[in-house]
C-alpha cells in the first residue's frame, strides 16, 4: 500500500469518526482508573476516552473481557 492509499483510507475513516480529545478531564479519569484497577496507562486512557465519547463497547485483547467502567464494557473478540 502506498502512502497516498493509506492517507485516503484514513481520510475516509476520519470523515465518519468522532474524535474525542484527551484533555485534562480524560487524563485525570484515566490516571485514577489505572490506579484503581491496575491498568496500563495507555489502556486506561483509551477506556476513559471511550467513556467520554459515550461508547458502550470497547474491543480489546489487552484488557479484561467483560470489565465495565462508566458505561463501557470491554469485549475481547478472541475470548
């Protein structure tokens, strides 16, 4: 795949995507989440951002299948 083709794919996806900034509120929630539930920092940021975006499901093979936090349920597609 060329860089132009990759850029077009990203542009197509971004057109329909909701972009949620990782602002101070998300980061504060993520750090608290990581500490309370022994999550890796990056995983906690992803989960906190999903909650901020009002997602109901987050697919991840790195987090505990079935874990729920702030309305988001982790689903491991390989479980």
